[in-house]
C-alpha cells in the first residue's frame, strides 16, 4: 500500500475528531477525486491571533510520484493570498520545509498544514515574495499590516 | 652477561618503538598527501591528458580498496547523498528486536506486517527504517528523516579507526 493511501486513512481519522490538534486549523483536507490521490485540496482557518482570523483559506497540493522522498507541491489557491512569503499572483509559498533541501520524508500533509499555519502566525519578511507586505512588517506597523491583509482579502488588487 | 643482554633487549625495544612512532607519523602524512593528489588529479578535467600517467602511477601505489573509497567520496560531492557502501553497511535489526507497533516513518508501514522485515538502524541516533525506504532517501540526502542528524558526520570516526587497522600497506614499512 502506498504511503499516500496510508496518509489518506490517517487524515480521515484525524478529521473525524481523533486529533484535536488539527480541529482549529483544518476545515477540509481531501483528494480532489477519490481515485487520484496525487491531487488534493485543503481549506484552513486563518489563525486567531493574525490578520487572517475569520477567513477560510484555500490550498492545492500536488503529490509527486516519488513522494515522500520529494516534498508535496503546495500553493494557495484559488484565493489571492496576501502574505509576505506568498506570491500574490501565483499562490507560490516560500517555506523551507517544502524545499528538497529541508524536506523530510517522515513529514506528512498534516505536518505541512501545521507549518503553513505557523507561517501565517510568523511571517518572514527577510525572504519576501510580496514586497509590499514585507515592508510594512519590517516597519513594525501591526495595524497597517492587518489593514493591508484585510484590504487584499476583501478584493483589493 | 644476561644482565647485559636484558639491558640491550630493553634498549632495542625502546629504540624500535620510537622508530615505529616516527614511521606512523610519516605514513599518516604521506597518506594525507597522496589522498590530496588523488583528489586533485581525479577531479581536474581540464588537464585530463597530462594526468593519465600520474593517476596510473598513483593507482599502482594505492590499494584498490582505498582508491574506490576515495573515488566514492569524490562522487559524493556531486550527489549530495550517502555513498552506497555506507548504506550497505547499516546494521540490520533482527525481527525479534522489533516491537509489534513500530513502523517505518517513510512508508508508514508497521515493520512486522512484513513476514521478513528488512529493517536497518542509523548510526548514532538509532532510528529505524525499512532498508528499501532509507536507501532511496540516503541516496539523495545525508540526514536522518526523524532527527535530521547528519548520518555521514559519524562516518569520519568509523573511517579513521578502520584506516588504523588497515595501516599495513607494506610499502612504507
Ligand atoms: Zn518503509
Ligand atoms: Zn535519527
């Protein structure tokens, strides 16, 4: 049985309520199609102590053929995601654990979503994919930061 | 008379011991230099023609096992993974030492679900994986998937102890 099949079983169990750690974070994590476990969709809740609080955020996950030796490819989609480490137009995420160099095959999709939650809580303006947001963060203006994120979320371009 | 001989015996011993120590140091020295030359000329592609003779000469001087080891270390720089010989040398964990719930963190399979589990242990951190799973991973990385320990960082120690045992090349002795 392949690794992603095992993960799918585990994820179903966790989301049915056997893993409280993920209850506040994950709204949905499932393959787009039951018969193709290489393509997934996820929806996570914006963490409460961040400007993303109250928003549901979509992600797509592609599983490479040599998973888990290679990391999954994760993007914010379909929403344009305002975050200093996310490309606003493509949804591409700059997150070290998703790179070949730092990925571990012992991690699974639940770990990945946890890491993305942490990135929402602790943005890294030193390696930005969204310079506008990174600059505001560097200035330390929390109110402006929250305002800008929310402005983007509500349809600003 | 016997006293004199005994004295001589002791003295000879002392002399030869110092000589051995000196030899030892010289050997280590030459060994390091040879290794460096080998590394330089094996990897320098610009001067391939000029190197052939020297490399041939070196190859005759250096035992084959060492040549292989050094060449493997050269490959290492490009591949970023562990050499095959390292992966092959990982200690097996016998079936009776596996608990009924422990699983491989790469494929997530319980080891004992397989009637003939082929499980190995990494040096130092003792984390266990299916040989098949960890082989693929270590061909691309040198870290333990669980604790991120650099598994190759311990290899140096293993190597030097092995080198001391294999010191008897018979060419400088
Ligand atoms: Zn395995
Ligand atoms: Zn380990």
